[in-house]
């Protein structure tokens, strides 16, 4: 297949690019580098089946015939999407629409990267795909949450009215090598802080929870979904739920760090709990994650160590 991946220079997009090339496909990566990095694709410089286009998907373009589109372009870390608020809303609206038009034109299959943020600060726990969410439509996170919810509506409408063969993956917090060390997400912050011997910054009292999925498990789930015929959203995430305080201590254990833990104010609308119900992914795709948090942190250690060295 000739596959188009938007957001290919990002954390997940670059891993997906590697996995699809390994499966023997040709990949056209499209990225405007607003949060991604050429470094994530540097190892593909001499790969003849990979092509990279520097382009903002909010501007329409013709990639020529493609068989599959993985739509992953969007700022994703809270500091990034709050800095790029309007761009985030636009990529989830104009950008997603442009890619759906390409899919309609070439009869390409489509998979859109959605998110657990569609559930907002959930009052159902764990979150099943049937849950409609609890989202503040005008709060600081709304630029991301509503962008992603609008994309889900748009993708579903193109499936319903225009017969685009589309899928929606709701990704829960994913981490691993190529997460930008300075993107402000919790794993990037804790790993770089612990490696530098700095204090680990917990926002709030650390009792809020997240469920962390290692990148190879996430990509495996996404690829299985891409081969399925499911059009409704599917949660792909690791159901093992951690408080942020326990996560900080796990990072300290893995690194052997004696950094202090310090507490900062909790950002507005920060979700208090997050845990995927993956019953559907298990039944439909035969998928469940294999890598627990401490193993995944160990697998990420060398990457964060070299990122810090490169930045020094
Ligand atoms: P990332 O920031 O590393 O990657 C996003 C990529 O999209 C970057 O390379 C960026 O430059 C590119 N991009 C942004 N706007 C663009 C535009 N208008 N045109 C072209 N390229 C553009 O983030 P990530 O963690 O790899 O996330 C990838 C996707 O997965 C996003 O859609 C995100 O919402 C979704 N997601 C990620 C997570 C996670 O935990 N990593 C969780 C839920 C959903
Ligand atoms: N967080 C934290 N310290 C940090 C960065 C994040 O305590 O240095 C918290 C954040 O407030 C949230 C959780 O960790 O409760 C996950 O944050 P992240 O930005 O990684 O992703 P989110 O799931 O909030 O989008």
C-alpha cells in the first residue's frame, strides 16, 4: 500500500511510520513540524520507500493516490496545545476535513487519532466507548478536547454520508522514546527531572490518576484496528491506573534517583481520573498491552538520557 501519515515527525507518527515501513508499505509523511522533530525520522534518510513533505494539513493538497490515511497531526501535550490553541482547533477541523476529502477522492481507508480527552474529566470510571464525556467547552483544555470531539463527528459524518471507510482510535496517555523531552507531559518532565537530579514537579496533590501505555503496545493496537472493519471509536490504552504521585516514585525507582518531590498548583480542568475500559479492543482485535509502566520507563531511559545530553 501507499500510506499517508499526517504528523509523521511526531512521537506516535514516527513510530507508526517505522511499523508500516517494516510491514513493507510505502509511506508519505506529512508534517509542519510545529511540535514534531526531523530527528524522529533521521534514521529514514536513505529509505527509498519513505517520503517526507513539509506541509500544514489545514491547507489542502493533493498527495496523489494513497490507499490508507493515518491522521495523527495535532499538538498533543497540554503545554503545546495551550500555546497553539487556534492551530489545534484548526488542525482538528480544517485539517481533518482536508484529509477526509483526500480519502473520499482516492477511496482510501482512514484512521483518525482521537483521544481519551474526549471523555474530559470523566464521571464514569473506567471509561467505556459508550460514555459521552464531561468536557468544559470553553476552559483552557477546550482547544484540544473540542478539536478532537469535532474531528470524531466529522470522521463519522464522512463515513455516514460520503462512505469513507473510517476508524477512530481513542488513545490514552502513551509514552516512550521520541516523546519530546521538553514537551511538558508528565513522563517527559519526571524522566528529565530525575535524570538531571532536579525536583520532580507534581501538579496538585498527586492523587489524580492516569493509565500509561508503552508506545509499542499502542502502535500494535492501532495497526490491529486499522485492519478491522470497526467504525465506532475503540479505546487503546493500558488499563493499569496510577496516581501521579506513584508515577513519580516509579520514575525515581527506575532511575535510582534521590530527587525531591515538590508540589505545584493543579492546572484548571485537569482530569481527576483516567482509565480505559479495553473490553472492546480485547474482543474485537485480540489486543491487550504487554508492557507495564516500570518496564516501559526502563526501555525509555536511554532515549531521555541522550536527549538531555544533546540539549546540554
Ligand atoms: P506530537 O506532538 O509528538 O506529534 C504531532 C505531530 O503533528 C507533530 O509532528 C506536529 O508537528 C504535527 N502537526 C501538528 N499540526 C500539524 C498541521 N497542521 N499540519 C501538519 N502537521 C502537524 O504528538 P503525539 O503524542 O505523537 O500525538 C500524535 C497524535 O496522537 C495526535 O493527534 C494526538 O492528539 C494523539 N494522541 C496522543 C496521545 C499520547 O499520549 N501521545 C494520547 C491521545 C491522543
Ligand atoms: N503533571 C504533573 N507534573 C508535571 C506534568 C504533569 O503532575 O510535571 C500531571 C498533570 O497535571 C496531569 C498528569 O500529570 O494530572 C498527566 O499530565 P500530562 O500533561 O502528561 O497529560 P494529560 O493526561 O493531562 O493530558
